[in-house]
């Protein structure tokens, strides 16, 4: 389809791991907007209310207060999209099926995009990280079937839910890039891995 005919994403449903607050399942914020140096991003209140009705989803201000896993995505979205709202969900000790249920409830037309935020391996040597992250990427590209572990990705719970959802909706994953912090700056004795994946129908 020509690019001019594609629907521009207007609703971004964000999933990221909980780093600071023990959390049983998934948490929406009580806040109505997030602010970055690039401006204010409104929370999509209607969809947030719908997702709050999904079992395991709660409102939890403390889970969002210091959480960077979602906020780190906002400047990229603000630079890319002119007008959008977010539905931010912090993911705690949720099962893959619990996460997938929320993603299925959020599933919509081309104006809705699901974004999962996560690092990959942490504090391995450069060589070990390359090997571990390559295996993780292969698992994601194969849509499982074995679930990712927290050692492979801090957002493994959200990623595992995404892989279930992707399978249900017959999406095809594509690896966009795979690197670690040793490729860009700093020493290579302890690095953090990063990957970018897109899922297409």
C-alpha cells in the first residue's frame, strides 16, 4: 500500500518491566499525561479504562513514579509522530498469558501500535553478550517456543506475552538491529545488550 494511504499511529500501547516496585501483574498510571523535555504526552484514558477491566491490571502510581522503561521510548515517539496518545503499562510478575490477554484487549486497527521496551543481557563481557543476545534474538524471531528468561531480557515477561500475541495474530518478526553498549561507548568487560524488532502482518 502506498505510504500516503497508510493510517498514522495515534495510540501507542507501551509495555515495560518494573524495576523499582514489586508488582504482581500489570499497572496503569493514575496520571493523565507524561512529560519529557520535548513536551507533554497525553494518556489515552478511554483505552486505559478498558484495559483496567482485564484481570490482573491495576492503577499503581508508585510503579510509574521512577520507572524509566516506558519513559525512555517517549522521545523517539515524539520525534517520529506528530499527534499521539499513550497507554503505558508497567509489567511485573505477570505470566506470558496474562500479558498476552492485555495485548489482545488493546489490539486494534492500524492507528494502534504496541511497543515493548526492554534491554537484553546485562553486565556480561562483550563476547559473551554477543553470543547470548544472538540466541535471544533467534528465539524472538522463532516466536519462542521456549520463553525468554530474565537473564536474557529484563522485560522478558512482556516479550513472552508479545510472542504469544504475535503467534495468535500471525505476525512475522524482523530483526532491525542487534548491538550492545560495547559497540558504541565504554569498556567491553561489562556491557548491556540491545535489540530492535518489528512485527508485521
